[in-house]
């Protein structure tokens, strides 16, 4: 599918493959729940802290630039049953500007992104997810 491209790789923590919209704040999550009720929402962070629990809870998936299997993001996502990829070290997450960058490739809030919580791959666009 020409609409998707491989962006990077992290550590797959939990969940299967999922596609959704990139979000950075609780407000964005609430807005997209109204504007695109069927969409899964994937929260991007450099790393998570306990204060992010509301955002993690409200989102469907989680993607972080730092962290490993025992990181806060990984433990919480696993406990909540969220699809999660951590430690995607080629990802630059600018939470202030609400962008993530993989090399030359930049995604903004609301853009489509796909993550694989088993193998840790990250793609731009929507991947066709095989129903299990």
C-alpha cells in the first residue's frame, strides 16, 4: 500500500497491530472521539510519567521514543491492555508543537499512524490489520 511507509522500530510491549490517529493531549483525544468516533487514537510521548495516566487511559495505543519493557509506559499500557510500542529511538516527539519526526518524515496531531505491539514496528498511514 503506497499510503503507508515504515518509520521505525521500538520494543513491542502489548497488543497487536493497530492503526489510528496521532494524539498528544487529553483535549485532542476528546475532540477526535467526537469528530471521528470510530478511530483508534495513539498517544505519542518521548516518555511517560505517572501524570500521563489520564491520557494513556483515554487513548487506544501508546508510542514512546524512550523506555523498555519495564518502563512506566510499558507497565501501564500492559496493565490497561493497550497496544504499545516503547523505545522507538529514531522518533523525535515534540509535545509542544504536537509533531513526531522520523528522519525527514514528520507527522502531526490527527495524522494516521500504525503501530505493532508485538514486533514493535511503526508505520505512517493506516495498515490493514488482520482481525484475529
